[in-house]
């Protein structure tokens, strides 16, 4: 295929869009809506994951050491705790510091008697886990560390946070899948109408020996153009909508959200790829039955 043929096919792709501009605009509108909703689902999932991670970081678990462990020995136990998989941070919490939290409750006299060598509290470590879904497994490993007596149980919190993250991820996946199918269906119908209006030209091209790729290319180009235009508009619309919505949310709930700039390139690449793939695939699916026919068969003669 020479350069002049490529230029002709590209021009035909643009002409197809113009000749069916009403349906093309409808397809672009639907695809923009689907991409914006898809992007919203992605951004929601990213933000929920970030919030869950930040809550997980602040959800400190306390590891209590054996009663007879000295402060020096506790330091060595801490080294072993830091080596446990899934532990990202382990902060030493000496018993002398822990007893201070009960000073007001115990009263000055009792507090003085319980301080120093008579302190009944054990040394402890405050640990942070990287993945809360591995909470139970991590606790089992911690209990195997020599010098560790017990671990404060926060499995219910870990389970709820993990379930929330999984739920949002699954919902986002099904929303994206459903919207992709809807977009594919709309674009397929648009291309199908374009091919119907050009059925005489397709019949003539097939009669004079045009290859399937030559007949197919203008319609694929049409689908790709629809996809690219939709992706470009969707990226701009999502950026404006996202920042506006989350700034409004911050006025109600002071939560840190992921700036659009942090995921901008991912969104650009994903939307561009999705627009091109959905547009091209919709065209290929629509034209497939025409390529199986020859000449007058296309016109039903």
C-alpha cells in the first residue's frame, strides 16, 4: 500500500465521520460519558486505597514483651521484630513511658509506688504493618519471636479496612467492564450505519478486487478518530470534575486526596489506549460480515 493510498484511506475515514456526523457526535458523547465514569471509578478506587493505607499506618499494633525482659534485651528483641515480614516500622515503648499514661488514673501516691522497679507493665513495641490483609499471619510470626509475650488484637479493624478496599476495587472493575461494553456497542452501531450508507461503494470495491484490508481501513480510522477525540475531551473533563469535587469534599471532610497530577500520565495513556482499542474493535466487529460477502451480495441482490 503506497503513500497516496494511505492518504486516501485517512481522508475517507474523516469523510465517513462528517457524512454521519449526528451519529458520530452521539458516539463521541456516549464514549466521553463512559470514559469519565470509568476514570471516576479509577480515581475513587485509588483514593480509597490511599485512605485505607493511611488508616492502616495509623492503626498501630502493640507487641508486649515478656515481663522479665530488660531494656537492653528489649532492644535485641526489637531487631528480630523488625525482620518479620510485613512490618514496616517498630518503635520501642519502654514500660517507664507506658506507666505515665496511667498517672492520672492511679493517683500520685500509687503512681510513685508503681514507678521504677515496681512497675508491673512490660516493655512493648508499637508496630505498623504494610498489608493489613496479612494481619493474622503477621501476628503469628510475631508471637514466634523470642521474648514476645502477646500482641494486641486489631484483626477486626484490619478485616474491615481490607474488605472495604476489596469491595471498591471489585465495584470499579465491574463498572469499567460494563462501560467498555456499552461504548463498544454504541461505536459498532455507528460504524454499521456508516457502512450501510456506503454499501454501494463497498460493493463496487469488492467487485473490482479491492482487498479486505483496503475496504476495512477507512472504517477502522473512523473508529480510532472517534476514540481519540473522546479520550482527549474526557481527560480534560475528568481533570476539571475531579479537582472541583474533591475540593468540595475537603470542605466537609478534611481528608487528603490523590492530586490528579499524580495519576495524570496514567489517565492519559489509559484513556488514549482505551479510545483507540474500543474504536478500532467496534469498527472491526461491524465490518466483519460485509467482508464475508462479494459484490451484489452486500446489496442483497
